[in-house]
DNA sequence: AAAACATATGAATATGTATTTATATGTTTG
DNA sequence: CAAACATATAAATACATATTCATATGTTTT
């Protein structure tokens, strides 16, 4: 039996994850951190975003445990913390542009 | 080489898809139509939503080609039209609840 | 301990969007 | 062709949220 419909509660949980992935700025941050752990400053500079904006988005991603930060000296390096989401993002990026 | 970061344009496209998946009501509709093609009325009744609301959401999903409708007599049956998204949704539903 | 640095937080604002209510469109059956 | 039916659209509203600007927190150097 392949398609078992998730409960409303599980669906809500998933929707919350997708909602967070659904903002272009956040998604850019995630893809950038998918390649390697990145400091907040690096993210801001590389993606041409204000430090504040990056920090705000990271907070949301942290709150959903999509991302985790490790301090190294002065900087905090963020990386993706959910394997399924990481894999799914890589897969989606790989298949984008395919006409169904 | 596994992780190739998508272009900003592709990232925006993906974000738009995720944004649409990021609403609980829409996601419930999608999971319901993932099991089998469903008429608008069936969706509304089964998920306890107004016909108007269902129609509005279906319009957005149609606009992004995530869903496609086929008319059969009086009713229009909607089904998912993107294989990758369908597979990804099934996979996500399967792995939800796992503590990474 | 003070200064410098990197990151986080708060308030304000502007824009987006989900839902409802009312009505329209279009297909089908009598 | 008219009546009935299923779906779609429009306008209004209430709420969420992305971004900016200003400032705070906390860690690390000197």
C-alpha cells in the first residue's frame, strides 16, 4: 500500500516545514548552507542580504530545527540539521526545470 | 559532485512551489487528491471545507501546474500533475515524525 | 576589564494571503 | 430551451509575515 494519507496533525507539521521553505530568501540561505556550514556574516555577504535579515530567517529555521548553529571562535556556523529535508532539497534542485 | 547550488531563478521557482505546499488546507487537498482523482465537491465534503475555498486553492495549484482537472459529466476530477512533487510528498509523509 | 566583533532581538511598516459571502459561469439533463 | 447542478470568480476582510532600522546581547581578543 503506497499512498497512506497523513493525519491532519502530520499534514500541518509538513505544511509548516514547506511554509518555511517557501520564501526565496530563506531557500537561498538553505541552499547556501547545504554546500557547507556557513557563518552568518558569510551568508549575508555572499547572498547580498543584511545581517539582520539573515539572522531573522535563521531564527525561524532554527525554531523548526531545519538548521543548527555551531560556534567557532567569534562566528556561528549554520548547517542543515534534517537529513530528509536536506536530501529532498538536493533532489528538488536536481529535478527543477524538467517538464513533468 | 553532489550539491550544486541552484540559480537564484531556479531557487525562486522552487520556493514558489514550496510556498503553495506550505498551507495546511492546500496540503490536505493535495494529499487527498494524491490517493485518487477527486471532484471538487468530494474534496469539500470530505475535508469539511467550503466549495468556494476549495475552488480558490485549486486555482492556485492549477496555476502552478501542481494539479490538473479532468471533466467527467458534471464534475471535474483533480489529480496531481507533477510526478516529482507527488513522489516527494509521499516520501515526506512517510518520514514525518522521525527524530532526524 | 574594556574594546571590538559577530550575532541576535525588538518595534514598525508594508505587503501578501487565507477565508468568507455573494454571485457568475458553464455544462448537463429534462 | 429551461432548470438544475457543479465549479469558478469577485470583492471584502482579517491576519500573517518579510524587510528595515535601531539597539541589545554575548563572546573574544587586547
